[in-house]
């Protein structure tokens, strides 16, 4: 008979698996942290804005007029 905490499987004694968290892996936790940091960087945490070119009213990606 196998000792307590062990089981007899296929001709040899094996340790019983320990109970684990319910399918919450470290990768899921890391993804949630990265997602929160990304959302914070999208403007949720930034209240100050800077205008790098105050004299220009046209967008930088607009094509030049007359060409």
C-alpha cells in the first residue's frame, strides 16, 4: 500500500498532485497588468498635454497645398 500523500500508478508509487489555483495562470495575470499599463498610457492617466508646434494649425500629415 502507498504511503499517505502518494498513490500507486502503473506499478510504481507516485506523489499525488497538489491542489492549484483554478486556472489562473501567471500569463493571465501578466496580460492583465500589461493591459492596464497600456490603457493608462492611452491617456487615462495623463492630464497634461503639450503642443509641440504652436504656430501651425494644419495637421502634420496634411499634403502641401498647390502640389
